[in-house]
C-alpha cells in the first residue's frame, strides 16, 4: 500500500497564536488555559519578538522601497505606525533600520555610504545641496529618520532614495492570527514562549527550557538568509631572489 501524505507544506500558515500558546503551556504541564493565562502568554510572545530584534538580522523582514526626494529636504521620517505620525512621501511604516541605500536617477543607482552620528556631525556645511553620497540613520522609539548628505537640490528633486530596510516583526494580535515568522522559526518561537512562561509559572523548568530555546534559535538563525557564491583563490608567493 502506497504511503499517504498530506500534499501540503503550509503547517505554520494555520498554526495560530492560540495554538502556539497552548503548545507552550503544555510544555509546562498546563492544559486548558484561558482568561488571564492567554493574555499573559500573548504579552510574553510580543516581548519575545522584540527580543529577537537584538539577535541580529531576520531576512524575512527585509524589504525594498523608494523615497521621492524633495528639494532642500535632507531628512526623511518613517514612523512605527500611522498612529505615531505621517511618514515622508512614499515612505513606509514599521521600519527598524536602513541596511543600504542608493541614489536612483532614471533607474541608474549610485550607492550611498552609511555614516555614524560623529561622522555626520563633522560635516561642516550640512545645508550644501547636490547629489547625495552619504546618509545618517537615527533610531527612535516611534520612528527612524534618514538624513542625506549632500542635501538634495532642485536638480535632485523628483529622483529617488532607494533603500533596503528591516521591518519590525508584527505583533501577535488576535489569537486567531498566524505569527509573522517563517516555518523555520516556529520551533524556536514555541520553545521561547515556553521558556518565558516557565519563568512565571514553572521556575523548576526554566533552565531546561532556556537551553532548548537557545539551541532551537541558534539553528534557525544559522539557516536564515540566502546563500551566496564563495570564491577561493590560492595565494601566490614569490620567493625573494
């Protein structure tokens, strides 16, 4: 008899927040959760997502966008959400950081250099206009700003700042929602929530669950991203005569 398989590969798509919470509690030996236990778990899951932002780059949250440049405007703002403010024209919401940027003119890109606060502060005339060559990013609680140097002038108005950015991981939200994570991170997400809940409900299991979580997370981080070609060239030595 032939083996029967599901024929689907979308387990995590139907693995709702409530399922994640139930699985995490069951690892603590707690079943039939409701009321405040659900609220507490959802809060812990949101904190877990924010903690991941300190673990490095998550490639599924990387996206690309353009900002239309305005004459004599050096700084452009991207707010956390529409409730925090209005982002600059064609800018998006929920941006965590800018990874790389280019000045785009008629589909021809010129890479910009990302500089630190100290480097930007050292520029003598920050109002000088011309083709931007560098940018400075500031990250605040409810927004980030990207400041260009040189400041776009009338010749650069209408051209674009094309950039790759890291989005914030979406909140857990309703219990019927799916988590904003790829399938690779479902095991460590569940293990991490179980570890967080153990701190509040089963202190005797904290160490074990922490080790499991860190192990699961490390494997997911190693697998995340996209591979690229690696070229190895032999080093040639020329002996002295």
